[in-house]
C-alpha cells in the first residue's frame, strides 16, 4: 500500500512543504484518546454489519488498546508526515497488527472522525468547566456569608450611588455564573449528538447501526443528516459564544477587584500568594491574576470572531478550511477553565477592608434617595421631592456637611414637612431594611438569595 492513503490516484510525491503546511497533528493530537475510543466502537459496528470477522475485530481492538496505553504513557510518537491524529493512529495500528488495520477505515472518513473526536473531547472539557463553575459559585456563596451584614456603597457610572449589602453585590456574580452553568447544560443537549456513520458526507455504505454506535460512545443520539454532521461547526461556535460570555463576566468582576484593591478605593486586599511585585518599585503589590483574566477575555471573544469568519460563506459539505477550527476552541477552552479556577482562588482569598468601606457610607450623600422617599411618604410628589433633595445636597456640599449633620431647622428651610424622624432615615441600616422585597438588598432578602443559592449547589450532581 502507498504511504499516502490516496496515493493510488497520484503520480508525484507530495511536496514536503505541503506536508508541513497542511499538518494538524501538532494540535489535534490531543484528540488521540477519543480517536481510539471511537475506533474501538466503530470496529464493533463493522463486525455487527458483517464487514469484520470476530477475530479481525478482536485483533483491531487489542491493537487500539495497546496504542491507547502508549498514548497515555506518553510513549506514542506523532509524526507530521502522517498529517493528523487519525492517520498517525491508523499507521501505528498497521505497524502493530498488519493489513487488517486498514479494514477499520471501511465506510469511514476523516470528515466524520474529526467531528466525532471533537464532540467527545468537548463533552469531557465542558464537564470539567461545569465543575469549575460550581466551585466558583460555592466560593461566592461562602464569601457572601463571611461578610454578611457589611454595608458598602453601590455604584452606577462608577460613582457612589446607594448603600447596599456587600453580600448582595457579590451575589449578583453568583446569578451571572449560574446562568452560564445553565447555558452549558443546555449546550450539552446539542453537543451530545453523534456524527459517526456519516462517512465523507453521504452516509456509510455498510449497514452499521448508528443508534447503537451513538449510545456506545455516550452520545444521546446520532445526528439526523449526514451532510450536516460533517459540515456543521455550530457546536464549536455555540461553545465559543458561551466561553466568551463567561470570560466577559469574569473580566467585569476582575475589573472591580483591580479597582477595589487600589489605594484610591482600598476596599479589598488580596493575599500575597495571588499578587506579584515590581522589578523596580519595591512597594508594589499588583493584582496580576485579575489583570490576566481581564486580558484573556479578549482571546475568547477574538477566537469566536475568528471561527465565525472561518465558516462564513463556506459551502457544504467538508472543506479543508475546517482544519483551522480547533486551535481557537482549544485555546479559549484552556483559558476559560484556568481563569475560572483562578477566580475561585481570588474569591476565596479576598479580604474586605471594612474600616475603609464604612467611612464612605456617610460620605458622598449615599442616602439622598432615602430623603426623597421620605418626602414622598410625607405627601410630596416624587419629582418635586427629588428636586428638593437635590437642593438639600447642594446646600450640604457648599457647607461641607454630611446630610446627618444638618440641623432640623436647615432641613425645614427646604421642606416644612421634614421632622425629627428624618435622622432615622439617614442611617444606612434603615435604607437596607426598607428593601426586603424579592431580589432586593434587605437583610432577609439577601439571606434568602444565599439560601436559594445553597439549595442550587446542593442539588447539582457532577
């Protein structure tokens, strides 16, 4: 047999530079364990279809298991002259068991092999990512409980806005990443469809049982159209989109870690073990992990665009362009899994500087909205109450006073309806306690959020 599987059609040797230019084994070799797994089950399907004898099937499977052992032990040598992971394993199997190895490719194409291997690989990686997200969700709950009751300034436009429980702010990230967890669960429904048996694109020419083959490999069902099976990269695009969303939300969280750990904010402190210093400035303590996660988010988003452009206007069915689909997915997956793991460490290690946070609660007129609401309950329409409160804040600013430092006479000069009970409204705890509605920052409301989150985590089976 010619060294190249298509050699019978060609009268010239393949260009050595073309071999180097077109090889993919340098990156698709990570699919080798899944290539072995799929090949073992395909051999069984060929035996059942009458293509392989029982003895031939046994020889092939034993040979594949030997190769699997070599791969797991790092002894298998991948060679670029055999292009990809599929041909490397086929050639190695031939060298181990002889010509019977070439019967394994009966009715099978690399077009279907690669998407089968990819889907099996992604099933494992998505499961790992879900476990990472579970750990992040759990760390978030634990940190919210650790600092429950701490009141901090909430922000809009990165300006101090209203008082809020730190735990409430933190639980916003819990619900963000809970949604990402659900997105992965939903994605798995489409991922767990088996392409094997589609051959090059028209379907296998031998009577293999695709439903049984899919089940044996751990898929839910076979893909219903063979052209679609080998052509689609939707399952990669969808995953890259979810990875991009995860990384974008991690970048938002990390931006707050970076800002809050600055001297200007000084809301939080990170452990020394998760920071680095400067090569020239001895005093520096830099939040590098948060900055790196923030930076890596651009890789996931960039790779999503890279893959979208790869498939744009690509005709059916298989085209060699699709060889380039794997590097962006592999890179984004690795970055996302590692970034989630790093974020767990950051959340677990972060400490609040409560004394610095507390001093900002009475500064910045965080309770101005409370004054407006107070006036509303005294019968003043909200828009008018808003205007009056704005005048009070302006007056306090000019006189360098906090709202609670204004006398009752000063308050009454703006609205005669204001009475001594206004000072109760100028306590941050009062503002928090007024927001006990579902999803609000009230003490009991946030406790309910945390308890609901615990129930979710306890119900996960991973």
